[in-house]
C-alpha cells in the first residue's frame, strides 16, 4: 500500500512539473502580447533615461510591443526594486537595474532592502559607467602614484569630493583608501555640479564624478585627470589610465542592466537577452552610449549574475572594514 501511494505521489509530482513546463513554454511562445513596463529606479531625465532611450524603440520593434518606461525614484533607488519584486513573473515588468540599488544598498542597508539574488533574475548587463578621479592642476602631482605618495605624506589633509555619502563616487574613494592605506578626507556634496565647482575653486583637492561630466573640463585643461575606476580604460578618454593598472583588480563600476522578477520563464529571459545584446552591438547604439560616457556591454545572464555577486561581496567587505553605514 505504501509503495502504491509513493508511486502515485511521484506520478502527481511529475505530472505537475510537466504541466508547469508546458505552461511556461506556451506562455513564452505567445509573449509578448501586451505592452511591457520598464521600471526606472531614478527620477526622469537622469542617467536611467540616458541608458534606456537608445534601446527602447529598437527593442519595442523587435518584440512587437511598446515598452513603457516608468520612473519610481526614491529610497536610493530601492522603491523601484520593490515594485518589480511584487510584479507577476510573466515578462511584462522589467527592472532597469543599477549598481546602487542592486549591490550597494543591500550591502550597506541589508535590513531595509531586498535580496537581489533571491528576488530577481539577471538578464544582461547593458553598460558600464566609468567614474574618473580628478584633481586641480595646481596640485603638484601628475599621476596616481604621485597622488598616493602625497596623501601618505599628509595623512588626513588631502580631501576628495563625492556626489553624496553612500554614492559610488564616495565608495570609490573609500575603496582606494582601503586598498592603498591612505587617509584622506571625504567631502560629500549634493550632486556632481558642486564637486566640480569646489574643485575648480580649490576648496577640495580631488573629486570623483562620472566621466562624461568631466570631459569638457579636462579638454580645456581646467581639471587634470588621474585615473578611471573601471577595469579597462574608457573610450571617452583612452589616454587616462585605469586605477586597476596600478592596483590590480580595483573596480568601481556603476553599471546598468536588465532584471526580471524571480520565476520569469527562462525562454522569455533568453529572448529579451538575445534581442538586447543584438541592439547594444549596433554601431550607432554603441556610439550613443559612449557619447554619454558609458561603455556598451551586453552580457549573458550568468556573467551578469557573477558581477552582482562579486559587487555585493566587495561592498559588504568595505562597509565592514571602513564602518560605512547609509542613513
């Protein structure tokens, strides 16, 4: 009797799994048959729009349905994550994912944010976002080694500006401090504009901002570039070295990507990934990204998942060793 019940139970489980698989395949074959929402974690007009706009029209044409971008700014970008996590896992709600809400906030505020590894499925990394370390030309250094040497000779006296506490620009400075042992003063601002202004006015010694914002100041000679924070040099300023050339493995990359609620059918994920990668590789799309200071990527789900896991660990370790807490 027990053996018979076990056989029946196994049969029911197998039948259920087959039914779910058939249902997922059928759903993937008809998807999409209505508009798709792309949830932006920041306010309209910001970098989220800069990333999404080159893709949306072409991706809509490829999928045969409109893609509507919705901005859900607030709580350091985590409001958007909650919107997507609560949405049905049917491929009709996607997250425009960014390093901050996906890896930094969970590392610095683990009790108040979602677990990105449990709540979302990575689709593809769209772009990398190089940051650049700048100094005023009057500071008597010409490269990263000389800047580090100056900081070591003057502990606690050299200052750098960021776009705010807990931002990628702040954490880039903290990571540099952790990796090199320098002691320098962090000065947080509300945005990149005052960082540039106070660096030009020599109220601070260095600043870390998005590379696109620095381009005109570097070209005019008003500010001096020291290094970029991505592993590789940026096509925007190819003559500027990467910090990783001096400090192997150093990387602060405010990437953007696409993610979906966990449970979204694998065929749907694969189709979005394939179409998106194809579009990113178009020369005119790649050039639009580079004009905005972004490096086109287009990765597999597995590669994107590995990046997220690596970033989470890096920021968790940094938060612990440097005692960084976000309010």
